[in-house]
């Protein structure tokens, strides 16, 4: 029998799934052909969900550490002992150091609206520190919002009608695979697909043209395109007058970016910049898909903001198929019923999750009560957070008590004092939104929790009972939270929406326009903001500027930029637990340009050490012209199983981006050498 489900992984597509169950076990997973957006196909990772759920290494009982932190030596204990130990430790930490010395750390291991945020009420009631959820999209959102306002952008399906598609810093064919059929449809109708990315990723391989720019130079490239659009009279002056503010200031800035200057900054020939701008400006329906890549740079907010103004200048929003996409969808309902900030006994202390290394070690001028207890769920910070060496040093602290709720013995779980076995997404009910389309869907458990595993909500409700928290929210069920989200909609996304099909497990289209910018902009002025007073108020340049910002700790010491984008067969650090996928992915490797390799005596297949002042990483050399001479690329986040391994975040820094206070994951200066 095939049961309907929803993929809960952190990917824009949030696929509709069909899951086959035999004798209580999941034996096959495929795409649901009736899902209106994901249309019956799924990624290679998804077809491995049977192994993800039933893998031999899955943790199925609570565990207590018996060896040194990091050693991975644990013994099974009962749930009562595990929960009593955690609650007892919470009480003693609160008594001795205050509740703010407890830090919950979670991100997106499970994207369901209920289970992802069901720890919020608990930690608010406890008065714990609050993690600032900045690790992924904050710079991209902030940059985009400064120009076009908050909220969903152009629906990807629209792009099927475009005649010029620019994929700007997104590896669509790996990270957002259901977008590609729409782009391919446009191509069959004559559109060209242009990719702007510092390396030839799987999307650039399939494109019509690839602009292999220097990392961090997108704002300059966009200003150079504007320069040409203005000079050639391709700007829709009437629209810009009516629907934007500050165009004259932008025009003056763009004046200073003729293609010859931009060519030097971006390392792309002036003639190609000129041609790119003309193709975009003369298109009937120009469409841009920005990924998050350009935002994972120190001036990443500015990069996104500048790119987002291009469609304004040509009024792409007036042409069917034109527009710009960053993020879609939205959480319907009143998410406060889950988050419950009203339960806090004391003012919050917010800890940026990018700066976990500092928070755990007191480095970098970390202020306030030191962290005495770390509670990790739906995240693997030893692998995904920047500057791993510092994170691991913190996790190794003997005086830190660490709880990790996990399905597998990840690098983070190895440092836990107590591990709580988490149920997988196929073992729980939840409501899902997506960030790559405008549908929501509800899923019921396909099988009961494996072994003694428990859902995230179950675990927090059990802990709340032990802590004596008696507010009704700590007795609510999954279904009650889902009902509450759907009943108290503050977003307007449910207006006029028939929720009937939702109860049958089918995807339902939210009330979100496909071309939202046609109706105006969610900025303070209600117009597109070439000049942003709110950026000025934050001390940031109010008008786009094109100066790239490089990793200051590496300047003059390490000559190569290092990018650490997603791997096709992994999802951030997830799927490292599946041996067959790891085998298919091959040894962890680094892309090195042939000239760069030759200059260092490195040949294809050599074991190399990539390093900078923050850390080092041991990988196999993949000598290839898919990257630039000055750029190394490490695709994917691998588990190391120990401190000195292959995790790319050994090399990244905790330095925050210009907007959104997020991580500049693709902005690290490094060097590489052969291993002895
Ligand atoms: N298979 C797979 N799919 C995934 C994920 C995964 O790990 N694996 N992760 C999921 C998550 S959480 C997210 S947020 C999304 C991310 O999806 P993407 O936006 O596709 O990923 P990014 O890491 O932001 O990198 C996108 C591209 O930006 C490029 N890039 C880096 N620096 C620059 C720059 O300065 N300028 C330009 N123009 N490009 C640059 C990188 O080389 C990369 O090709 O994907 C989701 N989907
Ligand atoms: N260098 C570098 N670092 C990056 C990035 C990059 O591009 N480069 N990308 C960044 C981005 S975009 C993001 S979003 C973050 C992601 O950061 P995280 O959200 O921490 O990423 P994951 O690796 O998916 O870790 C989720 C963990 O949750 C567990 N898990 C998954 N599903 C379930 C479940 O149903 N129940 C339970 N109990 N556990 C579950 C998984 O086993 C996994 O260990 O990483 C960031 N880190
Ligand atoms: Mo992400």
C-alpha cells in the first residue's frame, strides 16, 4: 500500500511523496504524481528514505555518554532516566547560573511547522537564551527586503513563459530540482538560460551561457548591467518614476560602473557584461532566479539588494513570465501559538547561531552569562556551523552539559552527555509550507516511531511535565497545533482557501499571487527602494555600492577563495548516514583548477590539505577547469567523525554579513598543499 507523505528536508521543493509500507517498515519512496508542483519526481536522496528511517546505525533508545566527549562511547538508558537527568540538570543550571546559561540550538532537520518550532514554548517558559536563526537565509532576505520588501517573490512556474532566464548564484539542478522543468519549458520556447556563478556547477553545465565571476562581486556586476541599461535607454522611466524611490541616486552610482571597470572587478570581459545587459534589457520577459549563494558573502545583503533592483529598472513585473524569485510560500496561521514569547519569565538573550563557537568558548568578546547547557535538536552544529575548530573546542568542555536529540550519531551527537532518539518525519504528523512553491500540505505518520524513538513535540511535552510547566500549551497534541495554525490565520494566506483537500493529505495552494510585485512592494515606502532610508538608519549604504569585501583574516596570507556549496547527494550534513549514498558521492574532494594544482605540484586524486588560520581539511584533489584559478570548491558538508577531518566548516569564519547577521559561508581565503 502506498501512503501519502511530505518530504520534511530543508529544500525549497517540499515534495509530495508516496511511501510504501510492508510489515510496518518503509520499503520504497517515490514522488506523488498528483502533487501540483513537484509532479511525481523526487531527488536521488529521497529515494533513500527507507535507509534513512531503518538504517542499521539509527539510534533507537536514549543514550548516556560513558567515554570522553567526542569518543562516541555511549550506553542505552531508559527514557525515565534520560528525561530525569536532563530535567534535573536544567534545574541545577538555572539555580546555579540562571536560565540564560541554557542555550537551545536548532535549525531545519525537520521543516514541519509544528515539530520544528515546538521547543520554543518550552525554552521561553524556562527563560533560556534564544538562538537567532540566521544560519541560512537572513542576509538574502534582508537584502531582498531592502529593495522589494518582505514576502513571497515571483512563482517559479511563471518562468516557463520567460524568454531570458538568469540563474544567479543558485545551483538549481541540485538544490531546487523542480524549478528546472519550468526553465527547460521556456528554453523549448526559445529562451536562453544564463548562469552567474564562480564555478561551473551542475546547473551551469546545463546552461546556454556561464559567467564565471569572481566570488563576492555580484553587486558590481549588477551595477555594470544597470550602467548599460541606462546608457542604452532600456530603463522603463515612467514605471521607475511611479513605482520606485531614489532612482537618480542609483543612476549616479551606476554611472561609476562602466563595463570596463566591472570587468576588472568581476574578471569577466567587458564585452560579455555588455551583451548580458543587452540580452536582459531587450528581453520580452526577463526572469531571474537568485539562489542564496551571492548572499553568503560578507557584503551579501548588498549583493542581493542590487540584483533585486534589476527587474525594477526594466519593469519585468509587467510582462507575463518576467520577475525575480528568491523565496516563496509562507507560514500560514498564527505561529505564536507555538512560539509563546508571552511565557518568558525574563527578558531574552539572543545568541546568533552563526557564532556558536564564540558562545561556547567565550571567544570573540562573547558577553553575558556563559553557556552551561546546550540543547541541540534538528541540527548538527559540529558540521554545519562555521569555524568548526572553535565549535568542537566548545563542545569538548567538561563543564558543558550537552543534550542532543538525533536519529544518528552525528559529529555533534558524539559530544552529547545525553542523546534522545528522535522520530523521523515519516513517523509524525505535521503541516508543511515550502520555500520554493506556494502550496501547503499536511501529513500523517506513515509508520509509528521506530524502536523507542519519540517525536520532537513528545520529548518537549515530557520534559515540560518533569519541569512542572502546567500551561495548557504543554499538553497540546500535533493535531491541536495544526488546527490552531489553520484556525487563527494572521497571514491572509488562507483567505478563500478550501482546506478540505488538506485533510485528505493533498497539497493546497495558498492565497499568494504568482506575480506579487505587480501589486506594489512591501517596503516602508510601498515602492521599490533604489534608495533605502531603513538601510541608512542602520548605518549601511542607502544606495547600492559594488565594492567586494574579502575575508579580512586571509588577506595577504592565503591567495585562494574557497566556496562550500551544497552536494547533489547530501542535504547540508544530512544523508551522511547512508552508506550507499556516500559510496556514490565518492571521497570528499576539492575542485582545483589545473594551473593552481600544477603550481603546487598537485595531481588529480592526490590527498591534499586545504588550510587557513582557522582550520584545515583533508580532501582528494579533483583537478578540473570547472573552477577558476583563484577559487577552490568543496561541495557538501561531510561528517568527520573526529576533529581533523573533511568538514568544510573548518575553513569558514563566524564573521557576520552586512545585512541579516548571517554567515559568509562562501567567503574564506585559503591555500592548498599536497599531503606528505
Ligand atoms: N542537494 C541539495 N539540495 C539542497 C541543499 C543541499 O545541501 N543539497 N541545501 C538546501 C538549503 S538549506 C538551501 S538554503 C538551498 C541553497 O541553495 P543554493 O542557493 O543553490 O545554494 P548556495 O549554497 O547558496 O549556493 C548556490 C551557488 O552560489 C554560488 N556562489 C557562491 N558564492 C557566490 C557569489 O559570490 N556570487 C554568485 N553569483 N554565486 C556564488 C555557489 O558556487 C553555488 O553554485 O538548497 C537546499 N537544497
Ligand atoms: N560551509 C557551509 N556550511 C553550511 C552551508 C553551506 O552552504 N556551507 N549551508 C548552511 C545552510 S543553508 C543551512 S540551512 C544549515 C543547515 O543546518 P542544519 O539544519 O543543522 O542541517 P542538517 O545537516 O540538515 O542537520 C539536521 C540534523 O537533524 C537531523 N534530523 C533530520 N531529520 C530529523 C528528524 O525528523 N528528526 C530528528 N530528531 N532529527 C532529524 C539530521 O540527522 C541532521 O543531523 O547549514 C549551513 N551550513
Ligand atoms: Mo539553508
